[in-house]
């Protein structure tokens, strides 16, 4: 049981005996909300967060709510659970509590070169920080670290693929840049067979396991093989992967994928306009092909028309061996991203000798180049909703609004010492 409802017996007695430290409201605004991560800034952290509890005030009852502090931003995070219709206000309070609510967290661990996320022993995804080598007989230049694979559906279907014989440089979910220019010299970090560059894991900068989300931040280096040693690293990338702890009747995984890039080179680096590169790429399971997989974008484009177009969100889904028979990923882009709504690369239905294998990418440099100035940081933010069954365009829009335009919070009363 995810929560022990400590306040279900004599809730008023509990509430009256526990000092209310802060009360705030959440307004859903102009959009319906569904299992949406929400944060509220706190005026102070001058209290023991281990001795407080977040509760929702629902009519004459109170309901304990899992919560988590981000001390870097001074924000309290929680999930606005269930469906919240637009123009709805929900009320919450932080109260003193000596009780500890038991909550099943998203578990993190490292094993055999993989940073693993699990929920109740169900695998969610792996981040591969250890080096993965190509199959025997294939050029070792195709070795790689720093990518997501496997990525699982809630029922355990593997949705990603690596080292496909047609593209040995494809690695699950990842995002190297392809056509780049450094002082007039071309460097390709995507096509590993060219032996010009690669992107590799360097170190972990942060790891978190909590009641609302678990996450890591990894430093990845974009290495220019032809450069002199002191300029070998062309881009330093901080990749944050955050898995939200969503309890929903229709279980899904919710994952934030944020990449921050900065070039240490005095000249910076030019990302040339090209149909592949950067953003977030997805090589789908080999089970999906033109006859059993589909694409739907926020602009209403399908597999035949999506390539080269732009979208806020994209549903990539296909046949699976789950009980529901279908699985997929809703990819969501953030409004602050370069060239939002972002252009895409979607393989045509005759890709790979007519099989129509599935490849998708949000590609901000699809139509225009992007100059990365020296020592200046740039960010790209994405959210993935991984599901079994089907998701409608209306549902996708609700989840995207929760990502792009989260609900507003308003502090009503505050007794926390400043």
C-alpha cells in the first residue's frame, strides 16, 4: 500500500492538535490537469522538514500528500493527483507532524554500468554510463556510453533499441549533434563510424531518491577526436533525468529529460542546419514497422506527413505484447526550447529496405543553424510519458499543458519563521 492513511481516524483531532505552518491553494487555470507535478516556493526552510506533513483539505477531511523539497530552489514538490478540471482550486497545508508516512519511492541503483530506475521492482529505464561495445566483428569506433536503454513500458515492454545493424550508432534515446563546425572544420558527433567525435559519460554530478521524484545529473563530454588535447572536449553537457512518482489508475511513467550544454572553446561551436542532430532522438524497438506503429503530432500530422514539420508534442506508439496490445511514448517539448515548436525527423514508411522501422527526433537545428557561444549555457527540456494502451490527442494536450504551463500556487497563510 503506497500510503498509510495516518489521518483517516479522527482527522479533525489530528488537524486541531497539529499546528498549521502554511496554507496554499493550487488553481488549475485554463486547462484540465491530470497527475501533474506541481511546485510551490517556500518563504523559509527554518523548520525540520522531517517533522512536517503536506495535507490536502478536501471538504471536511484532510488527506496526506507525498512531498519533496528541492533545497537548490527552495521549492516543495508534489503531484496534483487525478483529474483536476480547469478553473478548479484545491487547498493544501503544511502541518507539524511526528508521524512518517510510508511511501513507495522510485528506487535508484547502479549495476553493471547502468543507472537504474525502478518502481516496486518494476524496471522503468536505464541510463548506460558504462561503455557498451559493438557486436563482435563490428568496428570498435561504435562503442558508446551516455544514453537511455532499455526504456520499459509500465507492463515491461522494451521500447528502445541500440546498435541496429542498419545503424550501429543508434543508441536508444540520446542526442549527439551531427553536422558541426569548429573553426571551419567539420566534426560529426553522431555518425560514430566517421571517427570524428562522440559523446561519452564523464561523471555523476547529483543523485536524488525521494517521495515525489528520483533523478540524476550526469556530465557528458562531446569529444572532438581531431582536436589537440586541450581542446578535445568541444561541449560539456549536463544531462538530468528525473522520474516522477505517479500513482494513477492507468499507470504510466513520467520522465523529464533536460540537457544543458556549454562549450569551453574560445571560438564556441556552430551547429549546422541538418535533418539529424541534438534535441532528443528515439530509435524504437525492432518490433515496430510501417504496418503496426503510428505517429501523431500536436499539429495533426501522421507518419506520412510529420517529417520536417514542427510540433509541441508527438505520440509514437506501436504493437506490443502487453495486455493492452499497444505501448508508446508521448514526447513533449518545452516552450523555451530552441525553435519551439520544434521541427522533427521522422523516418518515412519505406525506411530500411521498405520495413518502415521507427525513428523519431526533436531536432532544433533541422532548418536553421545554432551558434553555441563560448562558455554560455543553453538548455533543452523534454518530458516523456511512457504508456501501455492508447493515448488520445486530448489527453496528450492535457499532459503537455501540465509540463509547459503548470498550475499556479498561491500562499494563503504563513506561520513559518523567516
